[in-house]
C-alpha cells in the first residue's frame, strides 16, 4: 500500500512540474509543429477516453488517462508557442521613441 501511495505521489509531482514548465518555462528554440499536433491530439482524444474509462472501469484508470491527456494538451500548447511568438512587440514599433514623442506632444499641448 505504501509503495502504491509513493508512486501516486511521484506521479502527481511529475505532472505538477511538467505543467509549471510548460506554462512558465522558456519558449522552445524552434517551432515544433509535429510535436504540437501529436501532443494536442493525445490530449483531445484522451479526455473523452478518460471519462469513459472512469465510468466503466474505475476512477483510477480514468484519472491516469486523464492526467496523460492534460499533459498532452500542455506540451502541445508549449510546442506551438515557438520562439517568435512574442506578442505585440513583434510589429517593429520603437516604444521608447513613441513615449518620447508623446511626451513632447503633451508638453507642447500644455504650453
């Protein structure tokens, strides 16, 4: 019984670490579309299978497959981020220059 508990606890820690890494860790060095699609497919297909397993076989198997499915979705989302997905700064706008021009405009407007 204690070995089973230790394995379950180790699995929970591993899932938590992988989720934290995929959400807050560094971006991948290159875009990985095959990994993104494969892991996302595992996640999307795995969740309904987990529900069916939990209803028919038992909650332990459903939780196991559901955990793998959630990890698949998280890894797929991480792999799809890619190195160039940096948000609004990609448009090439020099925001420091923008702030300087705005400050000059506001001073001229007040004077």
